[in-house]
C-alpha cells in the first residue's frame, strides 16, 4: 500500500467555479516535504457531467484520491469514488471534511469504495496516513482516522489533538492556492467561542489563532498581489477585540484594492473597534452578522448566547457611522418561532437597513446538536443533503415553502439592489415584512429563477401591483420604471409590460441631442433615453411635479454598462 512515487491527488467539487479551496492547499502544504510523495490539487465543480469529472481525475493517474466533502458535493463525490474503483481498483480513496466527520461507520458500510475517512481537521492525520502507508507508523495509532482491515472498519484513536496552527505552512507562500479565481478564502483562526446548536462550530472546541506574524505575512502577500476578494472563514473573527483591531489596522495601513469579508459577532464590538471601523474606506470591508432570530427566548433554546439589544445598537452605529457593507442573517425554523415570529424577526432586521438580508430555513447538519433537539421536538427534515427542515412543531410545510420564497424575493429585489425607488414607494404603504410576505404568497408556484432584467422588473410589478389601489399602482409603475432605466436601456417596441401604455412619454435621443460636456471613455458606445416621470426620483421621489429625466448609457469592452442619470 506504499504511496511513495505515487501521485496523491487532492480533489474537491465546488458549488460554483468562482469558489477556491483553502482546505486542500493546507493539506498539500503539510505533506509536500514527505520523501517520494507527489501531491497535486484538482478543483472541479458539481455542475460538470460526472463522466467528465471522472476523466479529469483519472487523467492525473493518481495512486490516491483524497476528496474534501461538504453538503453540496457529497452525493457526487460518493458516486465518483465508486467509479474510480471500477476503473482502477488499486487507487486508494480517502474522504475528509465536515460532511464525512460524523456517522463514519454507516458511511463506510454503505460505500465500499471508500478506503479511509479522516475526521475533523485533516492536516495531522492525513500526513500520518501517508507515513503509515510507507510503513513508518501503524494505522491504528492515528487519531481520527477510519480504515478497513480484512473487511472490518476500524477506528483509530479517538481524540481532540488538533494540529498546532503555527506548524501549518502557509499555502499562499508555498504557491498552492489557485489565485486565478475571483474569490480567495483565508483563515486567521479556527474554532468558535459560541456553542450554537445549529452550527458545527459548536463541536470544534476552543478558538485557536494563527500567529500574528503569519497572519500579517499572508495578508501582505495577498494585498501586494491586489487580490480583489478575500473572504475570511473565521467563524467569529472578532472573538478577541484587540486581535481584531490589530488585523484591521494592518489591512488599512497596507491595502490598495482588496475587499475583505468578515463574519463577526456584533455584540462583541468594543468602542475601540467602532472607532477604528470609521476609518474603513467604502467598498473595502463587508461584515456578515448572524442575528438568526430577534427572539431572545428562541436563541436561548439553541444555546445561542447573544445580547440582542447590543447587536441591534452596534449594527445601527455601523450603518450610520461607517462605510462597511452589512449582511445580516436570519435562520427560519428555530424552536419556538412560528411564521408570525419569523416575520417579526425579519421586520426587526429590516429596520436596521442592512445592505443584504439572508433568510434561509434551518439545515440540520450531521453532527450538530440541533439534530438531537429536532428529533426530540418532532421536526421533519430531508434525509439528503443539505438536510433542510420540512416541518417543525411551529411551521408547516407550506410555511417553509413560503419562507423559501421570501428569501428568494429578498435576493431578487433587495439584496442585489436596483429597486430603491419602487421599494421606497411600497414601504410608505406597508411594513417591510408584510410586503415580502404578501409578494411571496402571490408568487406561490412561480419559477423565480433565470429571469432577464426586463422580466425581473415585470415580476415585481406583477407581485406588488395588486397590493395597491389603481391610482397608487400607476405611481408604483412610474417609480419602478425609473429603477429599470438605471439598470438597463429601454428598447423601442420592448418596453416592460407595466409601462408599455406610456410609450408617448419615451424619447430615444441621438448623441447630438445629449447634453454637452459628458466625459466619455475612449472607444465607448453611447446611447440615450429620456422619459417624463410623474415624480423626480433623482431626489427622494416626493416631488410630485412631472419631470423629464435623461439617461446616458455608456458601454465599452471590459467595462460593462455604465448609466448616468441627468
């Protein structure tokens, strides 16, 4: 079973091409100095045909294929493992990652193609596995490694001995991370200070930080190369307020163009943190903040320790005093929260005016304590990944479907932007949560995916228009068309349905009719459109006098469409 002179192929299947692996480069960095072992990385996506995936793996002529497994790729990964054994029976198959770290015996019994499973953090046991296969130690002595022995499945030592983070070489400095992807993942710590029942971080134990010198070296390396998007995967980046300040200060002192995404706990922000964050330039930091529920009683039932009042106060201060982009998360289906309670949580979060609101039904992840709570309380959930809840004692299946529709409509009409005037108009007449609830009820059974820009604005009109009187409906369509014109040039003969009756208010001026003095990039294509609106939405939409507004559309290679409102 020796792996010397064999190609060790580390593989993962991403949900999207834009994603890049951090786990596999860390594994490779820890093993690359082993004598006679060649480690390479292959990153694929679940969207590719399975036969094509198999061809790409087998083209590397691997002696061992080690898969990184998550809820989005486990089913395809297991099929590939079986196919690999059919094509090359001597190829060793190893699984690791959160999706295979629980229920290992059942998984290996059901999937005989799997030779080894590494549970939990993989750098230490995976390196020891390679050494054991070369006869340098016994398999039975490796913590958190499961293997087969004469038909039996054997678990190695069970323990919590995790790798010392200072001993993991930087995969960036080693040149092992795919830097061609638009998104780069990075970690400064592992573990989480909280014990939320719905999250696997609740079983990871104490928080550990990489050495500050290593963190600053990696961040400097990324910023020098002007990496556009860096997403830190730390579960609670600001668990130590002084440490967070040190890293944020380092970024602000050295950054040129990079954008950084942090997952933080808003109630842990200190006055020093908030003072520093006022320095952050626009389009530089994004904070993801897990509110989960605005009910303290509900959070208590899942061991979520959070000061809701402080969370809300600090988010308001971030929104008012900083240029940081704020993403707030809600989880639907937590114990004790019914549909009305979920709408109350949504309304409370919307009142903070975050840039993005993420709303998703609860997923009962393997290994998370929430599974035991759910089984005890009588939850029903899908047996297949991603293990989404189907019913709870407080939510029926129809409620779950409506929540999914609310979440999708939030993505379409709020999170992506482009509907500011129309939303302002609607929110003068009803609450935020009521609006999205009523639109979701109207959207029941509709396909909410894959719509063109024009069709998306027509969908808003279709869902929101019937909620208004006839007079208000005309005003909504006016505001909605202003939003549309700021995103796409109206085409003659193809106006959105909701505004088609106002063809007489449209003009398509030629270039010479546009105002003078418009600075245009060289090689640009320029077109114009003019419309007589009932309100002046360039201000705040409250000026009721009709006004002619000119839109200038500037397109150029590599620049996309730029819209100027005159």
